[in-house]
C-alpha cells in the first residue's frame, strides 16, 4: 500500500512480512548473519511491539524494521518518507524501550599516537610536580618528627601501613579532608588525623575544626513571598534547601568570632606528640596517635625523584594567549576572528573576548590552542557539539519513558522512580512532584495560585551516580558530544586526571548529571530559575541538550506586573529599616519609579512585560567571574548581603562563605553596582542549544534559564587546574562541620599521586617502545644491501671473479706444463 501524501511504502499491519533481523545503526552492521538468523517472520512495530495499530512504514534500507504510523509521533523531526528511506534504528536515534537500554561507548584511548602520549605524559608530570613536591615535603617533615620521638635516624624510621579496604575512603575526623598517604591514627579507636591538622594542633590553633553554624529561615507563609507582610501560620510541608546540614533549621546562630579557636583540653605535648581527641570530637581520649601510611613508606619520595628528572628535561609550552591565533600581530584581539565572542567590556583588559570555536573547527586539531586559554582560567564555549552525535532525542517525554520502570525493575532494584524531589526557585524549598507532571509543565508552564510563574528544577538528576546505568544510550550520546575529548572524556581522556584512578578504588562522583529546569526570558527579580553563584572544586562542562519556550498569555502578564510592584514595595519597607538606607534608596531609584507607576499605565499595556514577547536568542544567561576578582567579589557580597533573599524569601542574616554557601544570585542591577563599586564584571554570554560551556576550576559562576532547559553537566580534572583544586580544598577545610562543601569529595592529593604514578609508568613503557621502533627503522637501510637487486649484483660479481680465477689458473697450469716439458727435453738432450 502506498500513502498518497508521503509516497512512502506502507505495509498493512494485517499482512505478515518476512525480513532480516537486527540491521542496527547506519553503516554499523556489515557482518553477514548465519543463514538461520537471516530470515524471521514478524509483523510487529519496532517501537510498540504491536501489530494491531493500523498501517506501518517499512524501512527500505535495512528491510527488517517497521514503525506504525501512531508511533511516528516519537520522531517529530522525521517525515514518513524519511522513515521509509532510513528508519530511526538505522539512524541510531531509536527511542523505544529496548534501544534506550542499549549501552555503547567508543574507546578513544588508542586513537592517540605514541608520540602524543609521550608528550602528554611529560606535560602532566611537569604541571603536577610542584604539588607532588609539596606533598613529599609535608610527609618528610612528619617523618622527622617521628624520628625524634623514637630517637632514630630518619632513614631507620619504619611507618606502619594503615588498614583500609579499596572500597573505603579515609577522611580526617577533624577537617573532613581526604587522607592520601601519611596520617596519624589512634591504636585504640578509629580516629584519624591528617598532617595539616597535626601541624595546627602543635601550633595551638586548630583551624580545621569549626563549630556547626545554626541558621534559621523564618517561614512567613505564601503571602509573604509576594509582598504581604502580615504574619501567617505556615502549613507548608516543603523542606528548605539549605547549604547547611541537620541543624540548619535550628534557632540561634554561632558567632563568627568564636568559630576559629583552640580546642580546650586537647593539645600536643611539648615534644610534638599528639594524644587522641576527646570523645566529643570523635576520639577516645586515650593513648597517642601513631604515624601510618596508605602506600609503601617511600613511594612518594621515590616518585618525586623520577618526576623531578622528567620535569627538568621537559620544556612546558608557553601559556601566553598572545601567541595564539585569536590575537593579531600587535597582541590585540582579532575582532574579525569568527571564533571569538565578546563577553565583557573591561578597560585595559585583553581578555574581554572568549574562545568560541565550532566542534568542526577543533575536531581534528591539537589541544594547544585550547590549552593557551584554559591555563589562564578562561571559560571556553564550543558551538554545534550536537553535530557529532547520532541525534537521539532528549525530549522530556523520551527521558521520562526511559526512566519509568516498574517497582520490580532490574534497573531500579525495587524502587519506583515515578516521583522526584524538585526545588521551587521562589522559596528554595524542596517539593515532591510526579515526573510526568514535571515534564508536562516543562513545555506548557505552571503557575502559583496568584498567576506568578512557578519555576521548578531537578538538580543532580538522576541521583546516586546512576546516569550511565539508567540512561545508557543518552550517556553514550552525551559522551560523543563532548569537545576536547582528551580532557573531558570520563572513560579514557588521556589528560583527564580523574581517569587515572585505579578501577579497584572508590572514585568520586563526577557525573554526568542533568539539570532540568523551567525558565523565563524576562528577569522576574524574585523566583527566577537560576543556579546561584558558586565555585566547583573541579572543572566542568555543560552541554545544552534540549530547550522549550513557554509563552506567557497577556492576562498573566498583568498579574506579574502587579506582583512585581508589590515585591518592590516590600523591599523598600524592609530595606528602610537598615542603617545604609540612603545608599540603598539611590541604587533602587529605578525600582521606585516602577513602584509608583499609575495602575492605568499597566492596564494600557505600556510596560515592558506587556509588549510583544520577542523569543530569546539563547536559552541560558551565564556569568563567569575571573579568578583574580574573587576577593573583591566576596567583599561586595558580604557588604550587600542583606539585599539578597534565600529560603522562604527570607533576607540573609549571616554569611559563612559568600561563594561556597551558594545563596547569592547577582541580578543585572547588582552586576552594574558591582562594576561601579569594585571595578569588576564577569564574562556574560548567552548559551544556545547545542553549545558546550567549559568552566575552569576556581572561576565562580551563575546562570539563569531563559527557556525551559535540559542541561547535562560533567566534572573533569585537568592538570592545569590541580593548583586551584588544591587551593579550594584548603578553603573547604575552614568551613563549619555541617556545611555541604566541607567534605573533600574530589580527593585531589590522591588523584594527583595516582596521575603522576601512571604518567611515569606510561612514559617508561612508551619511550621503550619508541626506542625499539627507532632501532628497527635504523636497521632497515642495512637490510637493503641484501635485497633482490643487491643479491643479483653480488652473484654476477662472484661469477666474474670465478671466471678470472679460472683463467689465471689455466694460464699458470699451461706455463707449468711448458716448464716441465722444457725440463724433460733438456734431460733427454743431456743423456
């Protein structure tokens, strides 16, 4: 049967058809199947596995798959004719239940040449050697102290190995920092102490132990969220999303003056020996801590010596961006370069433009250009990364189908995933929402009871490091879209330090994770769909996989404008009670004008919200701050902290760390004020569908969704960022015990140790192979002497020599015969 509209070959579902099995992806299955597997009888639609849903389209490429017309809705980008020419299975984009569970991953580890691997190994050792050197010095210092305890030379000190299984992480009981090698442990209990805390105890001030900070956000009820100050007893069952654990909702606060103080009753002896910590700090209070090691006692020192030799003989490439193609001959930005994006307007600055290539521009090039920008702490934007993928759908309903397993599913191990925890961006409280409802609202939008847009988001989803397990096809698709695979590939990136960890040990959760959130092109000022200002301890790459725009009807715009005026009036009332009211009034002068606008003007449609809605050019507005601007940024946030709101829309009364608390989002007004007061501004740009944003460690960033977005993020660790990772680890040590960022989840020192160890091992192996290959190439010219032509020439020469020798011998024999004949004649004559 032929469909008159599409001219595609359509086969009635009532007919039985004989066809081949398992055509697979386009250009993928070229091997011949056994004769008994080539032909089977079936009339099922590949998508729904049914044959009673009317007509179906038969693929003319593989001759094995067919899709009923009702299932074609899952592929809106394909027409009937497209499916007939090349079905979704042949295209590699089939999103049926069985295909979504297939796992495929391309291993690119062997795609590098041996010379490139040698160069990368030396480059890693060069960058990581300072960290390894400092690590070894800290351990040698502690070993010298131990030698004094025992009264032995340092070479005679024996450090006992620690008992720790491969699936366990060893953390310091005081500062929560990961222990990589040397540490002190109590023989009577499980109390462990890192070397940094050992030094601080001997100095008399333990900085790593900071008392828990108790904070309380008052829930004044839903009316307060929209400008009504009248007290209402809240009946909300939502859970606040706080940066503090457990006691974050308890009343009272801890004074910052008492946060860093010596612990009374626990101190080191005069000779430096440290007793076990008191019971209230996790110890037993008995005995003294003994020096233990995780590896062999001399491993780090021996590794340092090998790395030092490599580092001294290797010249690291220049990190200056002036030498890359983004700059002209005089060292200024090449404004005609299509791979540059202007992201800031700072005077006397050479980094206002960001490197912004397409995936095709970098696909076959080396990493040196990227490295010049990356080592200077500049974010990089890569366009059109989805061009390298198969085109698998990231629509919400497809992902929902992939995760909608039954309770006895082999994937979810008895847990139903029909509900998830979402965050309401208005009051930053967690709510339970059905996945089907969440994804329906993703495209259609949802509002509060007063017509104010409700912005929900799923963060770090799916949970528990299960993205690869629950969404294997999407995981493969995401990995194939990653730019600069040597850095970002989570399986085999040669310059990804996290890949160097052995499989037998417990690894940190680096993703990927999805950030699914609603969005609005207009900045609401309160309840915007934002990821607040924060700084990751590792590098990160965000890829925008899917977007949807929700159009706000005119009647809702009226309600939004009315509520915005009430928000402004509420802000004025609350800020007027602060001591710096005069300065705040000047900064809010523009807001006051909006607040006193006549209501008739709103009804006449003269406000910006009532104008014709122009679709946003992009989908997410990013602000990334420079590393060098962090001190000024922190100073500004502390100074203006009371102008910001967080949980339950309560104003901030206390700030522990302006960035690591993740409680600030700088609006356009605050960014303008930041530039006026401190002279700094972030790189600001709009991310579009199919663009990847790479953020280096140490750069605080925030972003706001202009549309509903599905963003997939992955953490990786580049060798250039290891010093900043170490610096952030030290900052996290000083946070309170109940802070979310307190624990050392990345284990930077352990990761660095394994990376250098693996690089040295690979370098020895690769250089040996290179030497063998060089010797073989050197021997090849000698072997040409014994080729076919050479052998032929040698044979001819030997024959010629033989002929000459024969002739000489013949002449000699003839002469001898003549001499003998003459002698005989002479004798006969004499006789």
